C-alpha cells in the first residue's frame, strides 16, 4: 500500500513530542462536513432497499450531470472501484498521467496491466487504458474536455478506455467535466462523495459510464454494496443545491486566505484546488518538519521532495496554530 495523507498514527511516530490535538492539513477533504444528523434507525437495522439505491443514483446523476441513472454504479467509495474499472479492459498497456494519486497505477498493475506513468498527455492515446485525474491531485492541473474526448475517441477505436478521476471536480471547472459524455464515449468517470462533502468515513463513490459498463460494475459489486446510512445521507446531501453552492463560495474564499498566509511566509502557491493548495520550495523538508513539530501535518511527497500540499484549516483555532507554526519556519527554527 502507498502512503497517503490523513495518517495521524504515522504523524505521531514522526513527531512524538508534537502538541495534540493535531491540525491535520494533509488531506484534500473538506473540513466543513455536510450536516450528518438524523439518520433513520432502519438505515442501520435493515438491508437497503433497491429503491433507495435507485433514488440515490437519480439524485447523483442530476448533481454530477450524467445522462441518467443507468449510467451510474454506486460503491462504498471510489477506492474499491479502481481495480474493477481497471479490469474492464483485458491486461495490456496502462498509461497514467503523472505525477498524481498513486493508487491508479497500483490498481492497474493489480489488474494485470503494464503500467507507464507519463507527463506527456500524447502518450495516453497509445495505451489500452489511460488514466487522468482532473483536476489533478496534488497540483490541480486541469485537462480540457475537448482534449480528453479526443483521447477517448482514439482509445475507443481500439477497444480501450479512458478513466477520468474527477474526485475534486466539485470545486473544479464544471465545463471540463466528462460526466455528461459517458453515455457515448469510451470513458469511465469516477466521482468521490466524501471529499467535497467532508464525509470520507461514509465511504461512498460513483463510477459514471455507459449503461453497459455501469451495469457490469454493479454486477461485480453485488447487492447491498452501499450501506443504508450512506444511501440516506448521500441522497440528502447530493440533492442539497443550496448547501453545495454556498460551500463552493466558502471554500474558494478560504483557499485564497490560505494562499495569502503561505505567501507571507515565503512560499509561492503554484497550483491546487479550492480544497488544497500546492507549493514548491527547496526548503520543503524543513518546512514539513517544523510544522510537524508543532502538531500541524501537511502533505509531503517522496517523489517530489520540494513539494508540499496544504489542506484547509477547519476552524479559527486551526488557522491560528498554522500561522504560529509558520512563524517558526520564518524564524528558521
């Protein structure tokens, strides 16, 4: 397994003397969770009804802009969908536009593909299955819809598939989403519920694809793949247009505030989304260590030692602690 952000156990091992509680800025999860009270008792005590899953898929199709509910497969998180999606194409060549989230390459290899990680988008069209994270994690790079559709067309002519991970498209440029194109293109789009709604522990995600592909994925997942509480909460949240619009505005304002704080302490934000900011500095290892010693965890990358990713603080107290930790960085402590 590849190391990811969000591991406070690993943080405590690295910085055993850091003050608690930790300010965990190492993920791209919204720190302002959707209100999650009021789950019915039957959601816990009974197996989910098929009609509840159908309702969730209709609501999700509308929220994401998919052609209709038949183009969705719902799962307990997109992580579990990765090996299933990679297995939609017989073992061959997989190309992953990198650097990016490491699990795509790992899942493709587990599905029997020979994996190439590339920074050249032109190489994607030559693969049997190609993967693009859009907006990208961790740097926020966005590929244009027209370019992605051209790659999908090239893949489709050879029986291949383009996989687009739109985990952060809730705060990305909606016009570049391929959610509305899945019905007629060789495309599978992954959408994460937990990141934007701040409910990663609910474990809910979707694959958007042609009805035939979505049906194959659902058959692999089997009945009751999504538990009752996730069905109920996901349906409620995805239907809440007012909360979604207000939260997008709030996250944009907070990401600008984070950029200003980072700049004040000598870092230049050079990418990201409204859920995380990305910066590079030759001093990144020292910054990571100094922040960590103060109980502030940010994301560092073994393959990019000059890079850091900062999630959003979730409270004024967390903002204050980040500012104080950065003051130590500026003083060279």
